[in-house]
C-alpha cells in the first residue's frame, strides 16, 4: 500500500523526471527489498502460530 502511494506521489502529484540514482533506488527498494522484508515477517508470524494451531486438534488426521 505504501509503495502504491509512493508511485502515485511520484507520477501524479510531483511529476518531474527522476535522476538515475533515485529511479534505481525506487526500483530496487520497491521491487526487491520491501517484498523480501514483508514476506519474511509474514513467514515468521505464520511459523510462530503453527504449534498453537496443531495442539488444539485432537484426533486430526491428514
């Protein structure tokens, strides 16, 4: 969501050309760094919830 707002701001509110360094930072930061961090946080949360979810089911067969 924040990345969408940033892209909207850069393209619609302040539509001036970006220099090469800013464009590269936006591309790498928004396309690589942010998704990796968010997915890592979500994975850590999901893995921390797994033991609690598995303990509640008695007689569960997969």
